[in-house]
C-alpha cells in the first residue's frame, strides 16, 4: 500500500531533484528518484549493521575457519 509524504525543499534542492529525475531517463519522476535514494539509504544501513555485528564478533573472539569466499558462496 502506498502513502504520500509532503516535503518542503529549497529552490536549489528542488532544481537538483528535477535535474536528477530527468537524468538520462534513469528516473521518470522526482518521486522515483526520492524513493531510490531512500532504498539506497536502507541498503547502506543494512550493510553498516552487518559490519558492526562483524566487529562485535571480532571483539568477542568469534572467528570462522572459512574464508570470505567460502562464506559468500554459501549464501
């Protein structure tokens, strides 16, 4: 289900969004561009979370005998 969110932008930000929205036909609308930015941010946060959990494992002495390639192939 979709919902709406109204935001206020400065002229500079709005001009940038408009420019990106028509940039090489990647985004059809400003909304599409904004949604993609949000998805990218969500993915970035997911990656950071995984890295932080990995650092906690290292701090706690949790190691694996597998290489990163072995682990990547298993998923």
